[in-house]
C-alpha cells in the first residue's frame, strides 16, 4: 500500500470518527428535551389519554393542552388551568378549589409540564433505551424539591411522552402512562377556565 492510499484511508477514517462523535454529541438528553418542548409549543393543542398509578390505585383521565394552559377530566377530578389560576373540582369533596399552583405542583398533574420546565428544575441524563424510545432521567437541582427525580420515556418517532415515573421526597412513586396523544385546533382561553354555569350550586373555595 503506497503512501498516497494510506493518507486517503487515514483521512476517510478520521472523517468517519468525527461524524460518529458529532452524531453522539448531538444526541443528548438536553437536545432531545428541547426538541420535544418545541414540538409541544408549536402545536395549537394536544389531547392525551393517560393512566396514573400511585399507592396501588389507578386513575384514568384525559388531558387537553394549549401552550401553558390545560384541562383535565377524570371520574374523580376535573381541573382547568389558564396559565396562572387553577380550578379543581373533586367529586369526593363536592367542591371547587381555586389555587395558583407552583411549577412542581403542575408537573404532578400535567405530564407535559416537565418537558417545558426541565432546564430550570432538573439535570437531564440520557439513559439506555431501545431504538423506539428515548429514556431520560431528570434529577432535581434543589434538595427541597418535592419531586426528587423523574424517569421520562419519549417515543423516538414523535417525541411525545409515553411514560413518566415521579419519585417524590417521601419516596412515594407516581407513574403516568400516556396511552395516546393527538393534535387539535387552537382553543379559546375560556376553555381553560372554570364555568360556574355548568356547576351550579357547587361551593367554590378560594385557596389563593
């Protein structure tokens, strides 16, 4: 093998190594979550069905998201959030509570909120996963956070979450399995606010 051929082969190998390293560097937990957050942000609205499992109990529900706003509907609880104020109706108490939730509180009811707030609250680490998934571990940056860590599983093809496992400060584990996600049209702000006309006679408690 003459010197010219050796140099060309060396150059080709060097280029391949650079390409592989560049691809691996691009595939980081942060870059994946940034893409996922951008996809959610660009959607006019999203509709998702899910199951929450905690303390051996399961609860099914549906979630509608538009930007920072969302509504939740389940047999036990209905909730509306307009980006600042949250109204929550519980069939168990028979009343509506008005609150202004913290980012952490929002993450426990809205699975997509974790994607949007990960940079401020968590350190993201990419985990090994099959080719159909992207698994990311989020570790709380502050010890006082109620959510200590999160294992977030995204679909590799859509970058929508399929599973979220929350470990709380009391070691309680809450798992959210997202069964389906679909896009929808733009929705008015009024859709994300409590409509007292539909719940006449229900007491409203302002906890703000």
